C-alpha cells in the first residue's frame, strides 16, 4: 500500500499519495490551476510558469506541475498576487507572438460573424452549414445579405493584393440556398424557462432579440406599432433592394420558434412599461427604431412638395398612392437618400438630383448603391448644401443651394465643409425629399412614468451599456436605433443578440453580464501591417454581382441584384486569404488570455521574416508558423521522449528534420497555431467543431482518434485519449489519409449501372435488380462455385457478416473471403484466442514493459506505423535490445539493433529454428512447452533445418540475448505472411507461438508475448463473422457439427457449402469465379495487381464502395457506401479488441452504411435479414461469444479484447 501525505490546499485538508505533485493533488480535488506547457504525457517542462502557487514558508512561488507535495505542506493556488503574476507572464509571452487570432473582417463586423469560417464552408460546398454558422450571430442572413453596408470588406486584407473579397454577396448566396433548399436552419428552443420578455419594436433589433431569446427557452412577445413586423427593413428599404417575400420568409422562421406578436399597439398610447411589468413580463427590451426625420433648418421646408425621405419610402412600402414630381431633388448622402432617389425614378420622375454637402468619399451610402443610382440616371451634386426652398402658391418650385469646400479637419479628423461665398445656385424643382438623418422619438416621464429612471441622451436616444444593452434601470434593456441613433441593420441585429445573452444571464444569475469578449491579437490594420508577404498572391478578379439591366429595372420595383451562382460563390470564397488563426477555437494561449482578461493588442512588428518562415515551412502535411511559437517546447520534448522520433530540432523555434513520421502529435500538443495540419497547401481551417471519438480503419492497430466535425464536414482529425489501444499516438495514414474518402477521388453518391458501355446513375431499385440478375445468371449458368464475394477488411463486422450469410444461403457458394484473412486466421489460432484459459497475445500496451523486442517484419512502417511507434518507445525509453528479422523500419535505424535481412520466405525456417534453440537454451520447461506446440517428431526434424552461416550467427546472438534478459516480446508483421503458401504461413505462426511459449514457460521475468501487426483494420473481425472460406461465423469449424447445426438453425435450415480447396482471391485469379461481389476495390489494387487485373475476365462484377476505385472500368453495378465517419459498426483489431466506429457525418448523397447496403440486397432478393445494426451485431456476436455477448453499448465503452471476454 502506497504511503500518503497530508497537505492543506486553499484551506482544505487532503490526503495525497506520496510523490504526487501539487498539480496532481489539485486536479484530484477539482481545484483549478492554470497550465500552458504542462501535459500529462510528458515530464513537467516548467517553461511557462503559469501554474505557480504559493507554498507557506517559501519566499518564491513554486511551479505546481513539478513540485512534489510533502507532509504538512500548506498551499494557496489563487489570490491577487498569483493572478497578477500569471497575467504578467502571459503578457510577456505575447511580446513575441505575431499573428491574428481572428480575421480583421470578423473583428470589424458589428455582429462579429465568423466570416472566415463561413467562407471556408462555402469553399467546401457546405452551404447550409455556412448558414448555421452565420445564424450563430445574426438571424436574418438573406436580408442582411442584401442590405448590409459590409464594413468587413473595408478591412479585408485582399485590398493589399487586388480587391476585397465580396463577403456580403457570398453570405446572400448561402442564405438564398437555404430558402431554395426547403430546409430551414433554425435552433431547437431550449426547454421553457418560465421567463417572459416583452420586446417593444418589431424591427431588426427586436426580431433578433426574439430569435435568440426563444432559442434559450424564454417566452417572447413582440409589441409592434405598425401592421407588420420588419421596421425599417419593411418600410424603409425599397422592394428592388429587399423583396418583401424574402423579409417575410425570414420573419416567419423567427416566429415559428414560438414568438408571440401584437401589432398595431403603440408604446405610450396603448401600454406603458408598468403595464408590461404587471402583465408578467420579467424584462423589457426597447427597440422602436428612429423614425423621426431631422429638419433641414432652411426657409421653405414647410412648403407643399417638401417631405422626408423616411415618410416617402414608408408610403411606397405601405402600398399608399404616391405621386412624384417631374423634377425631384433629394437632399442627403446616405442610403435613405439613394433609395428615395432611385424610387422616384421608378415612380416616373423625369429628372432626379441628389445634393450632398460633403465629398463622395464621405457619403454614408454604400458605394455600390451610389454607382447603381448614377447608372440609372440620378445626378449627384457633391459639396452642395441647400439654403432655401422657393415656392409659388404654397408649393415648392425652386431650390437654392450653395457650393461648399472642405476646410480644416475637426476634432474627429474630418474636414468640415464651409460655404463658398457667392456660389448660390437655383434648381427648378417639383418635389424636394429631405434625407439628412433620423432620430428616435423617446417618450418622456409624462407619457410613460416608467421612463423616470431610464437615461436619455442629448441625441434623443436611450443610454445603456454597449455590451450588455442594459439601461441601468432594473429590467429594462435597449438596442438598435433607439440606442445608437440611425445605424446599420447589422448593428441592430447584433444588439438584439447581445441583449438576449444578457437577459439570459439576468434570468439565470440575477445579474447583468455581457457576452464574453474573446481575446484578440492583430498584425495591424491595412496601414500598419507588413505588406511584403502579400506580394506572393496571384491577382484574382473579384466576382461581380449579376444585375437586371437598367432599361428593365426602371420599369418596376423588381429586385435589381440577381445573386451569385454556385460557381461564383465558390470562386469568391477561394479568394479569402484566411487571415485569422486556424487554431483560434482551441488555442490554449487564447483561453488563458480570456481567463486573465489580458487586453487586446495590435502587434504589427513581425518576429521572423516571411521568407524565412517559407523556407522552413516545408512539411507536406504539417504547417509551421514560428511567429506564433511561444517556446513551450512541448512539441520538441514529446517527439523526443514520448513519440521517440527525434524529428524536431529546436533552437529558437521548432524545425522538422528527415526523421519525422508525420504522426501529428506535435500538432495536438501545440498550445497555439504554430503547428497545424496542412491540407491542399495551407493550414486546415478548424472552425468551431464538434468532436466525435471513433477508431481509425487504416491498419490493424485501430487507433482511437477524434473526428473534428463542423456540420457535415470533416474538418480535421486528432489523436484520442492516452488509453488503449494507441496511447495518444496516430500516424500519417490515420491522421491525414482518412480524408481520402471525403476529399479525394470521385465519391459514389448514387447507384451506378453500366449501360451502353458506360456507368450511369440510376435508382437503388434498378441497381439492386441488376446486381441480383447478374449474380443469379452466373450461378445458373456455371454453378454456385462461379459466384464469390471479396469483403473489405475495412468494413464493419456487421456488413461482412451479412455479406457472407447472403452468399452462403442464397448462392450456396463457398467463396467468401477478404484480404488479410489467412494471416488473421493464423493470429486467432496461435495467439489471440485463449488456449487453456490464457492468451499468448497481450495488449499492445504491454510492449512497453518488454525486456527485449524481436521484430519480424518487412514494410511494417508502411502497413502498421503505430506498431513501430510502440516498438520505438519501448526500445528508446527503456533502452532494451532490439532484434529484427527482415527489413528495419526507417524510424528504428540507429536503435540498438541486430539485423538479419532475411526474405519473408525464410521466416518459417528461421522462426522454427529460433524456437528450438530458445527452448534448448532456456531449459526443460521451455523445451516441454515447445514440444506441446510442435510435437516431438517435428522438433527433431527442426533440429536438422539448414540455415545460412550468417543467419546461424544472428540466431545464436538473439538466443543468447533472450537468455540474458529472461524473455522478449515477439512482434510479427502479418502483411508479408499473406504472400506465403498456406503451409509456410502456418509454420511461421506456429513457430512464433512456440518461441513465446518457450520463453513464458522458462522466464523468471514476465514480458514475453506474441504481438501481431495487421495491415487491415478488421481482418480479424472478418474471420470471426465468417467472411472466410475455411471458417463459419463464430470461428466455427466445418467439422464442428453442433456449431454448424446452430448456424443452420439460425439461417432457416439452409444447407451450407463445404469449404473450397483455395481462397476467394486465388479463385478469382484462376478464373474459377465468373461473377464477383467486391467491396472496396482500392484495397485489392494495393494487395494484388494480378488479382485486380483478373477482374477484367469476369462476366459480372458488383462493386460496393464509396470512391470509384480501379475496378470501376469492369463493373456492371456500383452500390454507394458510406465512408469512414459516416457510419457506425464494430471492428476487431490486431489485439482482438472490439472497437466501435462512430458516425459523426451524414452519408453523402444516396450512399448507405456497409451493412445497410447488404440489407437492401437481401430485401430485394426476398431473403430474411436483421432489421437494425444492433440486431446484426447481436446475431454474429451470439455465434462467437455464446452466453457472454457484450451489449452494444458495453462493447463501445469497454473496448475489451476477445481473450478478456472469453475468460
């Protein structure tokens, strides 16, 4: 029993195991101590010092990660002094950190929409997911995509290359896509909280607040003065810019969340704030907009024919009869002025002129609207200010204006316009429209006593906190133009969301808290940033919005802008420079900056010149940005001591050398964006993803990995937990090649049938019918042995089980096989399954305790790289001997190894001789164990096997080495054994078992074990479920009469075909099979090009795969199958461990999970079949485990090995 010590931590007395660090104890007690460079995988690094704590009696703070606790120690983990120290340390780290947490477009956006994120989703065709991302910040993307002044584009760094990305029109594209798709992207409201909010005003701020409040589960009622919701969106923006059917569609979506509405009710006339409180509303959000127009302040503005732009536009929108004069002058330079001018043209005005007192550069209207107005014939007089309106019989007839010039800058830096003396000019007019600004009409305490405590500003707005939107008066919040004065729609939408968050916290915690403000560091604005790196980008023209030609659009209020098509949107999204850090959503450094409320900063001075960065950023799958490196050295130490590759050199920053195996561990451990996955030449845009744990299918190791998913997109892959089977290790194949089915090749998304020599898309019904007809025809013509199936060892046990069951029962064929089957059967027979209550094949984690390692392998680093990692870790960490029979893996070169470069064909003799010599060396118990495996006669025969002199010397050294250390782990690469004849393969596996049996029998020190390295993820599982010509499901032998009877009973008494003389692969190559059902043809190409080419001689070929493989040119039918990450199921890895495949993505197109495709075939054939995935699992598992069948959820959680389940 380990000793314990008593310590006091933050006033709490706790017991801790002796040797624990302060950080260990804190974690166990649930006490938070911030860390940055610490990871449980490594020894404490102490490079960041953020985990410092105060220890009584110590003058200096101590690092919690490395300081062991001692009896009586008194520890304090928090306090102002510690917080100040930690914050200072973080600020020092920032001094050498150069980058952008968030792209400048998102920072500039009033709603802080993740623009970089949704552009990335557009690039990958994830349009609905892009809408979902946008709606996290603004609920009306179709509306805002038409009317937003897009300040984000002003901050776009593409300015430094050519023109800014057309962000707003990309947003409109995905919003329009949503409307056309028939799918509404709406949140599912949280359970009802019982709280209710009165939203006064149904414009953009009120609608936004209602959307997010309902999403949070709060009741909402909107009080709107007009007949319909929308505010200025409905009554202030003309139809040609924002069709009301678009607005109504988005409002309907918001109301569908359960928002209540009362229209035609006016605040101050029909209700007061106290009335709302008495009605039971727990809070009030005021958002009535700014509807009052500012006066011109000149003589004659009260004449008939002079009106405000807001009233003019509202009358048009309300459908009232509106007459315009022949000559119209509009005064102002904002969007209201432009809208009024363009509307007047559409209503029949012959001449429309805009007067604006400043320069074009200072016009508040968007430049696109200004250009459109001029294209339609509107004249714009700049630096012109009205001085008076002249009338005749009470009606406006002339407008006098004076020319202006820009004087000295004012306090804000803007040059004030000053009149030019003597420049007065007269214009003949029939109508003057004033659009120089609006302001809210704020009620007085006389009109509503509830206004007594609500602050009102001198600009006739209601005061409040710009982050929480709280007025400071108990339950009253404010937003939109009532708070800001006339501003943008996007700002109003943002206010509504901010208010909803604060109201939620108000209800939950009883206090007002604004949305968290996440830390950001920036390389600077367009003036500050280093411009040299932008010279490497190719100039790409900005996509232009298609428009209705001028002659047509002036005839009505039809929408002018037609919207991007898909190709335009994708091309424009491709222009994004991805300025924001791809690690922003999981950056540990940024998390700590937020925790300690470190101030934002701009840091335009680079640390390392971009050309130098480019010179070292050359890794094919890992992007390196040393400007973001904080020198924690996690990557360097992990690669050297945990991964044991020594692939990273570290001086001032990390640099990869030629020993890198591309495991990706450094990427997972990097606390910033200095190391990132690279795909298609640039860092992966991680977005704000969901994590789906699953197991890799690239080889037999079955590593636990995390799929990082955004909607229906696989963003990236990370290693899993530090647990079985792979202990946080991954490899290049599993981490970076798992994208293959998703991003490379041609995904099969619909069934294909060959017609007139070409594969053509068709219905599932026709594809299934064609497949059945072809297979049946071959069986009828040539007999049942002419039909066969080659299953994929990367498909699930459930899919493989159904395939062999259907083939055996429907076609009576014995040819059911899979790649890797022969060696997997050997592994099951000689190690994975218990023999006399125990298994000789321990879990792969036990390799770390081996006193020595003997590796029998050929190209194992290609076929099973994580096994090599396990060996490398055992050899280098424990400094144990390594012997290799075969080819030495590149990453093991330099390890203390004794090598015999034997051909795999010699392995049977070499291993057999090793078994005999080990037994003779280790003593009688070992020799007895050897004879139990081989038999006495065979042992005597083996003694006479002749070896080459060099091989004899190597064998003698290995035997002496094993005798010296007591035992060894024997790791057998199964891939080369597949190329041996059956007898040689059997002898190799038998000899390997004999070696381990001899060592275990004689060993005084444990550590002997037989470890298998399989090239395929589920070859072992395929054997267990009967995807084998030599075994039935449940590892049932054809000689096992009771077992065969049990299977026949389960399969409705079907007579089962006897085992064939050869395997399915050999039968295909020999031409005995005429019609073949083949899964995953790409694997066949890797395993046997001869077998692949023999497919051309088949009469009929059915493929089941997710990417068109090399066999497609011979296929008559292709059935689309879900890819990795798109389906669930069970696989059995090289340890015999049951592992689950998790579904994190939807199947693409009309593809289905591998087992479901077989169910559809069996249903079309009229055969009985299990109805669910779990039912399929229970059926095959019951045949193997008998009464010990693990429940599906247990199999998923426990990941037990066969030997453990069968004990």
